[in-house]
C-alpha cells in the first residue's frame, strides 16, 4: 500500500466530516442569499454576502485539503 491511499469514511475523523459539511452548506447558503438579494435590488449586500461566502468556502477548502494530506 502506498502512503497516498484514500481515507474511507469509516476511518475519517468526525471533525473533518463536520468541516466538509459546514463548508458545503456555507457555499450553498451564500449562493441562495446572493440570488435573493440580487432579485430584491440589494446589489451592494449581494456583493458583500458573495465575497464573505467565497472567503469562508475557500478557507474551508484549504483546511480540508491540509487535513487530507496529513
């Protein structure tokens, strides 16, 4: 076996599973919020929510990739 074998769900830590779901849900919620705010002509708020959602999703993705390489 190589040290790069994929981790199965059975051997995965619960904290990394939670982090993955929080990252995914944050991205989905920010997309929905941006669409709703854009439809109600709140473009400034939509831009702010979009940038915050993008930042949180990017940070979560970096943390997930670092956990998977350890």
